[in-house]
C-alpha cells in the first residue's frame, strides 16, 4: 500500500480568491485554470506553484456527505488521520455531526473543501454533478484527483466538465459500507494513474472490499452489489417468517436467518468453493434440506433472482443514457 504525505493545508492567495470575493480571473490554460491576465511564461510558473501546493494538502475531501458519503468519511478517518479529512455538505448539521464523531474538519463551503485535499470524493446526486464541477473547477490544481460516486455518469462525461487533464476515477459503493462490510467497485478514467487507484484503495479500505473494475461493467456491478442488499433483505425476512410459522420467536428467527446468510456468504468467499458444491454438501439424500431446495426450485427461485438483477442492470443502463 502506498504511503501518502500528511500535513496541514497551505493555500496561495489565488486559491483563496473565491472566499475573498476577488474578481474571477480564471480561464482554461493547459492542465489547470490559470489567471487570464498572465502571459504564457507566467502561466507555466503559476501552474508549477499550484502543483507544489498539492504536497501540503489534506489527503481526502468529501463533498456531499449523505448516507453513502458519510459512511465513506467514517472509513477514511480510520485509514488516515482524521485531521487529513475535510468535508462539505449542503446540510451543515450532518457535516458537523460527522466532525464530532470522527474528528474530521468541516469546510466553510465546497470551494474550501476543493482547495484543501488531493483526492476529492464527489458524493452529490448525478443531476447536481455538472454544477458542482463548474463551481470547483477554477480552484483545482493539476495534482488533484476527482473521485465520483455518481451512478450513471461516465468518466468521459465527468472529464468533459472538469478542468482539462484532471485525473478522474469512479467508485460505486453499497450500503454495507456503513458498517465496514461494503463492496466498492473502482475504475480508472481519463488521466488516472496506478498510484491514484492505490491511494483510493488505501483511503477506503475500512469501508469494505475495494475491487478494480472496467468501467463498462459498472452498471452490472451496481445491479449485483449496489441493488443486491435490497434483494437479500426480503430473503432474510422470508426465512424469518418461515421460522415464525414453524414456531420460533420473531427476534430469534430474524437473528438466526441473518447469521445464517453471514456464515454462508463467508464460507463462499473463504473456501472458494462453488456455491452449488457447498449446497450439495448440506443436502443429505431424502433429507429436509433437499426437500426445502426442491421447494425453492418449484417456485422459480433462481430465475426470479436472475430476473431481479437483469431488471436492475437494464435500469442502470437506461439511466446512464439520460
């Protein structure tokens, strides 16, 4: 795992311009936004000075800290010193709660957060992403990396809204990240380097398992891992209902069902056996387990689950084209 420098925030007067209400003097210039009044030689010097600022930045900024963003903030504050994490959220009270819980820093606004860290995790809704990138673009430096959590927005689309040359990554987390048991897909976009992927894996490691994936598979991943928990919960509920019908107290039936799924899932991952082989190992000839499996098959269990995943995948694909 790579080592990331940890130090305090240093900003140049130019980086602070948005907060001081100075005139906007930015125009596209190479890989970053430089003041339009500068000549070419000054632009090169200005760009290099902005790049050096990255060495003194915090490690991670989170803009948008709702349920998912907040879960990743908590994970990040276990991976890196909390003082190296800065956050910004539309509902400030939520950000302050996170600050109290984790020790991270709450920024005054999105621009301050964007100036402060090398890795910017963008947790706003997809329809808000373009406006956010247009807002923070003028204060980004060439060394900063954008990490989008927005479903359906391709890295190419995001790159078109960001300053030229900005490294883009996409992540797709799921809700179990809130307890450190999540599944996160990570894909590289334009200008991304291996070191960027390694850094994000390090920052998010306490949220759960982080898996690199080709961007073309992100919609399928979302259907399985992003939507999947919602498919599993009714199964747990149904197992518990069956237990209640058989005479178990409700709370015990729920705990037994949930723990059974945890154990079975861990066995699949740790044994690396095919689930079918593990199922066969439990089914004795003429026994109660194979009788229950037969009931699942008569009800079309496998086909229904596959249909649910494909329906979610098709919806993800359609949303990405809107």
